[in-house]
């Protein structure tokens, strides 16, 4: 099945594409008065001015960032280095608690220092899952503080050449990983099961990414490349029905369409696709009959842009969700704030020592950004979405983010065919 994509009035459908028209006032570098929010700890520095840098290609798969948050943002975990000479760097896991009155970090060192390529995932009970590579085996343990020391519960091992942890499950207790082979991908539950790591499915094709579509940790979206090669399409895997796979996203038959983020409350989807002719960041709505849109403001020149957090709690109001994006340019990394209902990407300074690519929105629209600078080992900066002026409608009275008056007749995306129930499709 195919879909049409719309870019602020320009459509991309079967058999071709069209260049988008420039969007007025896409927004420039931040630093203007009134565009910064309050912080806890140190004030945010001035925004670096973007300069020439090649736009990064879309990554082929999602890799967990250096700092990983639970789905609700209550805990975080990372590997950090002990203050010893660089030639003898000793790594250990560190857990951050972020849901109290003040954030604090707890070191979780074990008898041996960790390898730099180890991965950590925080769980909702405060324990931290760690994946270690030992020859051709991947071992999994749960780390937790025990008075002055660190407790460790060995879960088991998986013998595979490569294994990648997926983002934390919304259920807070489970953790999953992918082992990609030449023609299929194994899906493993490595924590939260009855008896250690267990292979729960062998999915056809080469799968990557990993976006949760619900709050229960049952519906997982993966970006799938066919075994014989071909365009990447996002599929939904229902873990409650034997890992049943269902098509989720297809904009055109030949485009690479990847899902980056999803908000279960509103149904907002953040998508990366080359359907417009090159890789672009766009948005759609789960179960909607409207096409995917690719705002011009989401591709600032000489920068790469990646969304990392969506405001929850906006039930059936996807256009009102605030979205946080990481912007990378020659001058470093900074923050982008955007709403689908607006036409401007607000570019704001990141706090010094920001753990880039990590953050979580509160329901009332406050973005929490974890950081650790030279003076503060564990802190959270707060940003608020800037106020946006009402966009004047055109002669027909519609807003710029609305669909065309006469949208093309086509199947938008097979989002409604995913195994999702209980949501009324937005009109």
C-alpha cells in the first residue's frame, strides 16, 4: 500500500516528487530575548551560531544514547569514567534519580571496570541493566546500590556476534534486544522474563530502530529492510500476539520510511523519509487519514536534526504536542523546540555539559534536560516552549499547518492497520 506525503501544500505521491516551497519565517538561531526557560543549576549559555557543516545522513539504526532515560523519565543511567589518567580509563555504571525534589547520581562500580562499549538501561525499580561483551557472548546483569557497595544479579548470556539493546520498555521492567542476521532478526527479551534472556521471535528481514507505540510495552515499531534488499519500511510487532508483524508506515513504494518517535497519547509520529527526494524529517498521526507532512523549518541549513522527546498527555491533540530536537552543527549541539501547529523551529542553547540527545517533557510542557558540567555532577535544566503568535489564516480561513483544501485521493499510510485499538482517529 502506498501513501501521499504533503510538504506545506506540496505533495509527493506515487510516481514522483516535488520540491517544497520555502516556508516563511522558519526561525533562526536562538538567543533572542524571551526564548529561554528557567533552569535548575547553571543558566544556559548563549546559543552557538550554526556554521557550515555537512548535513548528516539518517542513521541506519537507532543506537542508545550515552545517557538513557526510563520511559517516564524517573531514572537515567550512563557509563562514566573514574577520575584517573586517560591511558587507564576505568568505566563504571551510574544511575540518576530524576523524579525527586533534587536530582542525584549513585555510582554503581563493580569489582572490575566496565568496557567502554558496554550498554546500560535503567528500569523503573531503580536497578540498571548492563550488557557486557565477553568474546562472542553478551552477558546481562542487574546492578543496584547496596549500602556502600554495588549488588549484581546475573541474568544470563546470549551467544551472538552482535546484539543491540532497544530503548527502555514503557512497562519499566522489561528490556529487549535485536540480533540482526543476514536474512532475519532475532528479538530477545533480556530482562523481565521468568528465566533469563529468551528469544521471543525470529522476524523476517533486517530490523533496526525501536519505538514503543503504547504505554504497556506491548506494541513495538521496528524499521525493516527486506531480506533480499529493498526500501526500509516501519512495521509494528505485537508482543502480546506472538510477535505478530503488521505493516505500519509506507509513504511511497520505493522510499525509505523510518519511525523515530511516537507519542501514545496523541498519536503523533516523527518520521524520517526520502519520499520528498532526500532524507527529510516529517510528522504524521497514528490512524489518521491525513498524509505525512515535511515542514521546511525542520531542515535548518548545514545542520542535522534529530527528535528525542515528545510532550505526553495531549490526548487526540497531536498538533499541540511540543517536540524537542537535537540540532548538530559545526559549532556543537543545541536544542530545537517545535510544535506541528507552528511553522517555526525555536533554537535554544543547551546547558553546559548537556548529555546530548536526552531529555523528557512533563505533561504541562516543561522540558527537563540532564547535564553534568565541571561544577555539577548531576543536574537538570528546565526549558519551556516559547509562546507562538497566532498564524493568520489565508482567504479560506485555514491555518498553514492544515491539509490542502482538496487533498489527493490516496491511502495515507497503513497506520490504522497496525494492531492498535481503542483510539478514535483524529478528523
